[in-house]
């Protein structure tokens, strides 16, 4: 029996697959969607897969910059980025956390200077990629609840 | 400076966190600080920083750190501008730290900053072209204190490695002990932490020690800890770092160092304290050979002279 797709296939664009279940909205937030694109975006949450539940995001007619998408590894370290061209997967790779995260997560330390009224964006050094662990560039504090601290 | 040490270039370098430095670099600074002692006491004079200006920006109270930085700059022939109370500055009008730093940057050759926010010195370094020296950022880092503590242990004990060092008091909020535990681990010292249960060393710091190959011991019993200790490093329980007065009142006065207690320790045990002390060390200890804390406070001058000379440029 042919597997029924919850979200229809796209002809061209980007599919972000294997997002940790429940984190699709945060992924969109990190990518600045819908602000950063006028393309059609479909989101599927809690989709059954071989490894349990997952979320999927499909962005039509646009190949997202992998460097941008890599930032989502913070909250979806197992996600894959698929570039679709004429209904086929033309390129596929796993997200890879960059060495530095800027302006995405706020520091968990209320007295950190990055939380004061200063003209700087939050900045974290990545100290472990899987599981993702980050350390504030300014106060050196390590937030435990990264997903809850997305700006 | 020992002739066999290769000259390292620190000109323009910021001094923000002890973690920014390798053991080799720390050795170099401490070695240079030793050469500064006769200049720090006024026995010798050399105006190597003549015509240079230091901005001394203290957004939080300080006695030793500010005075020893200013003394260090003056002893080397430099000038100091700045403030020790931000209420007379544009901060009061809501000016950002970044803007204050931009100004100081254009008025001076180096900036010393103490600020209540953690990470403030790192931020200052982003906005300044001239070197920034962190004189304490909130409950965060205090690298020059750490260097003078290492310098004191080194001059008193001739080595840091394998010394049995007890860190006592407020290990949770005390900024000096966090940097110090890291730096002592870098040198392979044997560490014991003694504190009230609510003021234990944060796991993050303990993990850093472990990553450097040191397994710190923990006990609440000071008597037990000082038996075979070489160094007892005492810290004040800081009222200003406590979120509520009740928690402070519960733990203040837990440990007291007096001559009775020190009878349990080794003859050559040295007692250190970053000061100010309140009641944690009885004044009767001051006149014993154990008391090193005033010498330690003096050591702030040669260490800061070495740092200013290295980052601004100009050698004795």
C-alpha cells in the first residue's frame, strides 16, 4: 500500500525533516519564517516515523542557506535539510551546529551584561554539538534550557 | 626578568578572564611581577609609562583593587583618570556602558573597569581599541586578583603544584574562588572546598577542575581540612551577593579563623584572604606568621604594574 503523505510533496524548495517533535514552530522562529520568505510553508507536527515522532517543515520554491539552517541544530540536532528539485531530493545533509550562536538565545543569567540595555546581541560559544551545549560569550554561564531561551 | 624566558608580546591584549591565558603566559606575567617588587615598594623608580593615561572606571565599590591599580600606574610614571562612584557620571542619566567605554577609549591608553554585570569587561573590550583590564564583573571574573593570589602562593611556597590548598567560605557567589579554583587546577594543586551546604562550589567550576585533572575534595569540617593544608584561602560571606537577607543571616559566621583553630594546622600553613574581611579572621591571627593577607594585598601592586606595563607597552 502506498504511504499517504500528511503534507503533499513539493516540486522545488527545501524540506527540513527529522525535527525533534514539537519544535517545528521554534525552528520557524529561528529561521525568521514567515518574515524572511513569501514562499508557501507547510508544517507537520508529531508525524510518526521509524524513530518515533518528528516534525517536518517544507518551504516551497526556495533553497534555504544551509549556514542559516544549521542554527536549528540547537533545538533539533537530528534534523536533515533536503533540497528538492523537480520532486526529487537533489541534495541532503544533516544540520551541523556552527561554532557560535548570535542573537538567537538569551542568556539565562539575569545579571549578564547581554541582558542589560547595551547595544549588543546575545552571543554563545558552542562547547558541545551533540547534545548541544552552549556557553555565554559574556558571562560564561551555560543555559540548561536552550529551547526555552529562544529569543 | 629571567633571561631564558622568551619575551611574550602582550601589547594591546585585554585581561578579561584567567581562562584566556595559558600556564606559560601566566608564568611569564608572574615572573615579570617579581621584577616589579622594588618598583612597587618605591625602592627603585622608572617612568616607563610616563605620558600614558589609565582610565579607572569603578561602577562598584573597591578599595584594594582600585588603589593598587592606581598606585601601579603612578609608580610607573603614568596618570590616572576616572571615577570610583558612578553617581557623578552620565551612567546616572542612563548612558550605556558601551558609550562610557567609547569615551574612555578616546581619553586614555588603557581601561580598568569594575562593573556589577557579569560579562561587562568582555563587552567593554568589544567597544575599546585600547586594552581593557577586568577589575571584577559582578559575581563573574576577577583575573588580576587571581594572578596576585597565584603570585602570593608562588612567592610564599616557591611552587603551586601539589600544594594542599583549602578554599573556604562563600564558594557559590565568591568571584575570586571560581577563577582561583580553575587556575590552581591548571597548576595541579590539591584542592579541598569547605563551605556551608548552601554556599557550595558550583558544579560548573568543579567540572572545570576535573577537566584539568584535579579531583577536588569537599568537606563542611574546617578542622579536618586544615590538618595537612599548606594554604588556607578564606573568603568573606558577601551580603551584597545574597538574593535575600534571611539566607545571609543563616550562614554568616559559620567559620571563624582564630589561633585556637590554627593550632590544628601545619606550622608553615599560610592564611590568605582577598579582603575585606569582616569577622571570618580574628585580628589575633594578624601577628602570627600564618597571616599573609596584607602581604597578599600588597602583591596586587607589582602584579598590576606588570600587567599595565605589558599591555600598554614599556619594559623595566
